[in-house]
């Protein structure tokens, strides 16, 4: 794949497909990690005299304008990070976009409105998607793909547009791909994978593929209760995917046969109700029980203190670590200890540590950890997982052409 160093960008309109899909609360950005991640690529293009046209999606609007998903707050924050004004087009390919792009001088930046306000962006119809890509291509001379969190989507700005313009990868995607190769092709051992989050079904492909690569797989989060149920334990009212139990049993058997160690929690933090993460109200019936002793009606909401110690021990000698998914409901302090313990274990590790984007990356920031202490924090949870599953990612395939 070509990089931005291979493009002559001075005086030319460069379309940068970023991933600025940041969380918003009442129009306020609550985590600007993805904006900061792509800023160096934009800054580099600005320094070389490009006219930079940045585009992204945000949320899941229904193919038409929806004010709650506007990128207007992102334009303001991007300008603050870059230290220069960022013009904002109030549409994607309409009069505002055309006028805003036409007004750009060398070294200036504009951000288009949410790409998903146009149905052509996510359409499954090749012709409709292609027509939107044609309109986007009219706004630029060159294309730079740097939205790693979107490269697993066959969308107009990710898959179709690179075929219409000379293209290259930005620094963010180049870094992400290099990291993922270290997790799949050039692995230093012991290789430990930590998986959490809510559902086993979200991680099926990853576990299946990593069973042939990892030395240990640590399981936490909501998905662990399907593993505990598969072992015959009572899980109360905890999150459970009954239909995934046969799959989990197969994984445990294959792990035993191939020498891959599955590490499950030995104790669980529980409550009778789901905690209020907005008010952070104290949990009156908080308790810690053995992993094989969850009472009927109780909710498992985090791994317990003995499990925190166990997981840290299993990570201590790792030379490579990939972590995706929190260990519990980290948004509430009563159930954040498991996620905090895993995060600290990664920081204490001498190995190459990768935080796999999504909720894991958010947890690192929300819990106040220093992001520079990790080998890499990914910007693309879903894209990272699909790469680790061995899938071809449409956005990367388009950039290789």
C-alpha cells in the first residue's frame, strides 16, 4: 500500500476518510481519542500544502440528516487539536460542501457533515453506493484512507471512493496494520489474549482463529457467564447466551487438546440489580462470591478480587498481549476493579501490549490511565477483531489496489 509520502499533495484537494465516530453527550464530546489519533496525518498534509477535505460517519443515522449525529462539535475539537480553524460543511456533497471545498486555500482544512446522512454511503446496492462515491470524488484530487475503525465496512467512502482517485494510507492505518501483523504473523511468546465485553457471539471468530495462535486466553466480562454455564455452574440472572454453550464447550475442548490455556474467573462481583452508571449511586447489595456460587437471581457484574490477582499473574510473563472488552461494568466504581486490574497488568508488562479499541480504549481513558504506557491503543474495535479473525477487510483491500 502507498503511504502519504508517495503522494504529491501540494496545492491539491486531499480527501481524508477519517473515523471521527466519537461519543457525544448533549452535543459534548466525551472521548476525543479518535480525533487525536487522526490529527497527525491531517497535520502532515497541511504542512505539505494540501487542501484537506476530512470526512467521517458518526453514529447510525438512517440515511438522512439527523441533528443528534452532526459532526459540527467534532469540527470545533479538531480545530483545537490542530491549532487552526477547521471549516465545516453542513452537508456531504451539496452546495455547502462544494462551496466550502472550493474556498480552501493551500494548507487549510474542512470537515464535511456526517457521511451517513446520505443513504448512498451505506447502501448495499452497488450502483447507489457508486453514485455517491462519484459525487465525493468530485470534491477531491487524491484520497487518503485513515479511518481504521471503518475499514471492515463496504461503504462508499471506504470501499468505492479509493477506486476513483489516486490513493494511499494515512499514518494511523499504516500503524494499525503493522500492529495487527505483530499479533498474527510475528508473535513473541508467551502470547496472552484477554477477552471481555458482553457477548460470546461477538468474539466467536476471534477465539476460533486465536486458538491456533495464543498461548493463553483470559475470559471476563458478560461473555464469561456462558463459559461458566458451560462448566455446569449456576449464573443466576447474569448475561447468558444459551445457544453459544456448545460452541464454548468446543473451544474448551480444543484448547485442552492444543495446549491453549483458558483462564476463567474464580470469583465474581454481584448485585441483585444493574447499577446506575449515570448517578453512580452506591450499590447496597454488592457482594463477592465464588465463580461456582452465583445465587439464583443475582447478576454477575465484574470479576472478583482473587480473579484480578489471577489474571495479573497470567499476564506477568507475557511478551505479547491483546486485550478487547472490559471485565465488568467499569462505568460504575463498584464494578470497575476487574477492568482496572487488567489495565494495570498491561502497564506493568514488559511485553508488547495492545488495547483493542472500542470499550477497552474508552475504559483506559475513563479510568484515568496514561495512554502512553501501552504498546498500542487501537482506534477500531470491530475492524481489529475482524482482522484477527482472518477476514479480508474491504477498506484495506481497496487501498491495496
